[in-house]
C-alpha cells in the first residue's frame, strides 16, 4: 500500500468514504492526506455539506460525518 494518496484518489474515494465502505488502513491514508492538502479537505467538506443539506429532504436519513477532520476548523 502506498504511504500517500494522490488527490484524484482521495476525490475518487469520497462516495465510499461517506458510506463507510473504505477499509481502515485506506481511511487513515485519506485522513493523513487531508491534513496536508487544503484543496481536498475543502472539497470533501463541501460534499459533506451537500449530503447534510440533502438529508433535510423528506424521507432522507441524516448522513454520517465523513471524517472527524471534516468537522474541525477550516484550514
């Protein structure tokens, strides 16, 4: 397994991350990437906001938070 993920990999994993379908080792690599890549962190925060907004529609369950880092202070 690589010890660092590229931006396109992190973005490509977004849906699976939100669904909790990424193994813990890969998830840890995403979290490490987000600590050093403000553009990816911003992108996933925006997706998280969209998912939260969609959950307010009737019949939609509230989504789980993607990663603890997303709810932290803006970078």
